[in-house]
C-alpha cells in the first residue's frame, strides 16, 4: 500500500492545500484561462486568413529559415561549446513534463514557424511549417474539400510534434501513422545547411532518403524541422458513425479487429469503460445524411462531452447510428481533452455550464500546464498516468488485463492503426504491415499500491516483450539498454554520424527519459 502510506505521512496542511487546489482550480480556469484561450484562438483564425489572403507566408518562411541557419552557423563558428535545442518554452509542448536539459543548451529560435506555405490540389499535397496545428489544418482544408489522411484528435497538436514524435488517429487502420502520410521534410542540419529529405530518390531537389525515414520519433535530435510536405486526400462533409456496445473484452477485441480490416470503413476507435464493457465506434465518410438519419453536431458548444455520449450508448446496450460533420468528428475529443477535463472542471458537462460557457472550452493545454500549481504537480506524480502504448492488436486482451491490474484507469482509448514496415526508430521489421493498436491511458489511478516508476517499468517491460512501442511524450523509466531494446537505433546512429549530430544535439534517450524532465 505504498501510495496510501506515503499519503498518510504528509502534513495535514499540505493535504488541505492539495484538496483546495484540486477541487477549486476551476475558478482560475474559468475566469482566466478560458478568456485567454478564446482570445488566442480568435487571433490565430484572423491571422491565418490575413496571411493566406496576402500570400506572404512563403517569402516570410525563407527569411525565418535563413535566420535559423544564421543562428546555427554562429554556434558552429563559436566552437560548438554546448549542444543545441529549440527555444520553444517547455510548457508549450504536449508532454505533461517540462524539459530540464534545455537549461544547459544553446536555444535556436524556431517558434515563428506557424504558417501554411503551399496548397496544391493538382499534386495533392500541402506544405506547412512545423508549428501549424491540426485545428489550423482542418479549418483550412475541409471547406476546400480536402483533408489530411491522419488528423490526430486534439486541436493544438502540431505537425512538428506528430513528425518528430508520433501521431495516431482513427483513420490509421488505412493510412498508418502520421509519418506515413508525409512526402518530405525540410531540415536545417547541425552545420546550418538546409536539406530536403524525401522518400523519393528520383526527386530533382536535394534529397536525403535516410534522413526522411530517420526523422520520425527522433524528437529533434537530427536537425531542426522547418517545413513538411504532407499528402492530402479528398473528403466528404459528413461521417456516418456506428456505435457498437460490447459486454466482454473478447467482443471488444473481435469487433475492433473486424472493423480495422474492413476496407469499407474509414475510421475505427474503441473506448473501454471497464475491463469488460466498451464501445467500438466505426465511421464512413458520406455526402449528406439521409432524410431520416440521426444528426449529431458533436462539436457544438452545448453538446455533452463525446466520451459521456458514448457511455450513455453503452448503457442502452443498443447499436446506434448517427451522422456527424467531418470536422466535428476529427476534434471529438478536443472539448474534453479526451476525459482529462473532468478532473479540472468537475461540473463542465453540466448542461447549464455547457450552454453558458461551453463555447469557450476547452482551455489551452499549454496554459493548463503552465499554471498547474506545484502542489498539484506532486499529486499528479503520485497518482496520475498519461501513457500511450502501441502494441500488436492481437495482444489487446492481455494488455488491457495488465493495465487493469496495474493502474485501473478508465476510460481507455483504443485506436487501431496499420503499422507499415519502416526504417525509423520504431522499426516494424516483419516485412509486411501489421495491425497495431494504441492503448491510451489518461487519468488518476485507483490502485493503492501504484508507484509511478515501478508500475511504468512493468508496463514498459510488457510492451517490449510483444514488440510494441511507447509514445515518448510520456514518462519513460527504461534504462538506456532497455530503451534501445524497444527502439532500433541502426539508422538513427548512422544519421547522427553522417549529419554531425553527436556534439550538436542530445540523443533521443537523453531528451525523453524521466531524468531529463521535471
């Protein structure tokens, strides 16, 4: 009962402050963070429209890249006295932690890379800077009849984060991971040169095929990503969603697997509400709902949080079909930040709150992170879990039983994706594609013996044993040898030598291990 004993040893005053911070944080969130978030979103929308109308982004981009190259070359001229990192504040990242390693490194200013650069319908691609968000892209593309093949759910997730890290979404059953939809990356290397890394060897531009495959999962340790060219596909304005309640773990697994391999289905995800009960949600794009079709604009401010809507369907024990606008579907988990917001604004799903302030929700994740009181951070370290583990879909039942035993957190997000053979750090080397599933666990544990390090190490060991991968935004307690048992560094190490990275950037383990974050 390690967690319980540790809690009992804390002074009563600390426990009282923790209780107040936990139960009344909503006051600060509602009266400060929500207005700031609304103003920032309004600024971004207006700015994007002005920039695109003026067509000024491409020229500005060249100036931004030149400035980054100038900073890197100056660092080279001064003798490479420290390693490099981007100057983006740690609280702006999607990770729960902030990096400690940046304090000792030379920061390179890359935070102006926030624009859409080129939209090409004929050749079916869009070229963007790395800090462009999923919200920006869906606002831009969908009205024009296009979309990204993979659109990770939260509005504020960035293109750079999805490339340097990992991006999973419910269309992954068809398209794989976000990296699999990219065509090329523009990267400023450690010597200040601009390299266009493409998977196409025959492209006329300067290409570096190895760098293209090595960049995903590298967390900015091979160079500074300054632009990405991403494939786009035609889209339809509506999604026909079918909710399939399951009353056993086996039924959830079987249904998820069946729909993941169904070529007529565009989107598949599951939400598990306890060990035996879950809902598999399958979607297909369509032009418009039939006259008698049930329409649900789930993105509207007054609508219940999506996961609570799904839970009600589970309780009814009936298959439900409804029609949802495409953009609403893409960002269905944004307003509730999956289900994390319920611990911050406990009454946030109350109909009165939704009608009065739902239009202002959610607060920006980065601002929530920046303003989290230290006493709450201590609480989260003891009981809060934020993990995505990518495992073969065939292992799902065993994995969920293990997560139930070790953390017992629900809901759990289940997102199948086609893991293509790849040469990146997360190397799927079977020679053919394998259906994997993202097991996303977010929330406070109910297990009294939970110990963050010991428990996470158990989960990591299991994931390694089934040839799975841990998303590296989360806490990683593996040793270096265990880390490179999970990840294949063959290409990565070669690239680190080829592009002079060893004395220019920390390696990926040094950036993502628990000791590097606070």
